[in-house]
């Protein structure tokens, strides 16, 4: 197809085309012919024809007060451009694929020009660049589409991530990475650490689609580690490659209608068959992420010996039903029933009656991943608000000229930076502690960080809505990411343990470690 020829105009020439049947405007030095588009304008023709600052004028400020830059990049609108203004160049070019943002505080300090960090090596920076490119080109477009239609993440995206072994890296450092080529060789399996995983998690959170983010193998991230760490070699060698290749899906099924943070309150039971070869499982699970499309379930059950964890494969007696939550159904949130399900005894994860240890050993990593996501999601909201307050005018001045708005921005920035810095400190400890040390020393700190991070997130979501006004509660347009964030921000405050429960966990662990001679 031949490239459309673009002409050069003066502002005086454009000004002559200022009425119905002959309407041009200027947006950021580009000239658009809206003559035929007027009748199709979603906001009505009056907006374009009767505002004295629009017909034949430079409407840049008016446009960006109402629309996101991405609108101009859509083919149906891009083709309305007929030329440019003589002697002027476009200022607003948008962010290139994989490019860092230049907005203050939009990137963590270690990625910001002129700043330093003791935690990140060249391999972390190389991995970040590769992940951002993957997210921008492959994951983001699918995320926005699936968040709208509610379908599970596209298999093509799963497969692209498989080629780079992203699913495996999201499980954290470990033996499961041995022999794999990670991200085309950017990082070696033996040097992969929790900061590499943090980079991956935080880049993926930039999509601004929470339901999709959980739909993209979140179930495996929290449900596969018990298989990696506690399954028999035969079971592990069968299931792990299936899940990490994206051919099969797995979810963690612990919560029930009567047992959320109270793991010991679960009622799903497992009784051994007379020949001792099978577990017979009966019960229900609720709010199970990825459950509607999972092939395997890591399930907590009551047994004669106590709490026991089993790996159950979808089959006869297993039924899943979709639960509609505040975010899209692309997460696959499910209600699961187990009706006399026969499970091979070989599918027991860890010792019989030792399920508490299996489950609790998994919580630290799960909660840490949520902290990684919360920190990065808050930063995305800071960027949205800084952009909006810079381009939106109120009372004839930019919105950020209002002291109350600057105060809200200050709070957002301070909360985001404090969460990220505490997170990086804990991540450094994880990189230098054994798994056993992490369990004894970091469970309380991670619990407190998750509580703090999700409380900060909800405060930031509330302030962001106030900054965006009506747009902050509208699912489309300028404030769509704010609306989505405000609607879904409470997920992190509940999943993996409620805020209050985790805060109490942190304090109880601190009290247990109090020196006997401590006195005022």
C-alpha cells in the first residue's frame, strides 16, 4: 500500500477550514481533516463545531484534556491526518516499545537516569529491557482485549512466554531452572536470584489489567512450588514440565467458604480407601484463581493424621464453576466441588498430616510476589496522576497548581517509594538466606510489608480517583486505569492472607523474638 502523502500547511491556511462541511484542526503540529468524521464523533458534532477553540484552531490542549494519546495512534484516527504545520515538530511522540518513562517516579530508582542501587547487576538490567519489550509487544495488547471480553489469556501469549522460560523464572530461583535457557541467555540459571524474579513480576504488572495478570499463570506461581518441593520425583517430573511449558494449568486450592486466612478451619476431607491406594476426597473450595481452566489442583484436605496436601487432577468428580468478582473473568476464579474424587496416594505432597508446613512454607514467596506487584502498580498510578495533573486545567491553571493536589501527589510518591525500598531490602535478605532462615526470620516482615503495601495502595487508589474526578470512576477514556485500579486494588489486601491477619503475624513473630532481658 502506498504511503499517504503529507502536505505542509500554515496555521492561517488551517484557520480557513472552520465550519461544518469543511473542518480541520491542529493537534501537536499535525493537521487533521475532520470534515467527514464530525457526524461520527462519539461525543457529538457540537463539541467539534461550536467550541471556538477547536474549528480551524490548534486544539492540542483541548484534545489532551479529553483523550489519551493512544487514540491518535489508532488506524481509524491516524488516517485523518493530512499534513503538518510549517516549521513545527511534534512534541508528544508517545513512548516507544520497551522504552523507559521520563516521568519522575514513574520508574523505580534503579532504572532512573542518574541514580544508583547496590542491588541490581547488569543481568538484571538486561532482563528488564527484554521483559519490557515482551510485555509491550505481546502481553499488553492481549491483556487489554481479554480484560474486556473476560476470556482466559491467549494461548499464543503463554507459548511466547514459554519460549523464553518466563513461567519457570516466575517460580523463583531453584533447581527447576537447571539446564534452561533463560530469556534467550540473558541470565544464567545459576545466577538467577530473587531480584531477577522481582524484575519480571514488576514489568508484568505494568499492563494495568489485574484480572488478566492473575489469569496469566498466577495459579501456578502459588500452586506449583509445593509440587516442586514436596512431590515424589515421578510426580514432579511429570507435572512440572507440563505446567512450565504452558500445556497444562495448575491452581492452589486452599480457601473455602468457611476457611480463608484460617487454614486450619478447612472442611474438605480425604479418607483412604480400604486397600490404601487411594484418597477419596469430598468437599468444596472457593475463590480459586485459575480454577475454571486448571488441569491440576494443589488441595489442602483434612485427614485422620491432620492437614494433608494432595495434587488432584481434573477428572471424574471434579467440577468447577466460575465466580464473578470485581475484576474480569479472565482470572478464572472458581468454586470447586470434589465429589468422591479418587486420588492416588502417590499424589500426596509432603508427609501425611504435614500439610501445615507445606502450605506455610509456600506463603512467604506468594506474599512477596504480591508485594512486588503492589509496589509497581502503585507506581503506575503515580505516573498516570502526574501526567493528568500536568495536562488538565482547572480554574485556568494546570491541576497541579492546586496545593491540595500536590499534597495528594506527595503522599502517593512517598508511599510508593517506601514500599519499593522495604521490598528491595527484604529481597536482598531472601537472596542471602536459606529457605529455612527465610521462614524463621522473614515471615513476619513479609506479612507486615504486605499489610503496609496494600494499605498504601488503597490510599493511593482513593486519592487518584479524587484527582481524576468523574473520569476516575469511568471504565473508558482518560481515567480507565484509575477506575480499574480503584475497583481491583482490594484483591491484594485479601489474597494470600488478609491485612489484619498478616499484621498480627508480624507482631506475634516480633514478640516471640523479644530478648528476655528487655526492659524500659
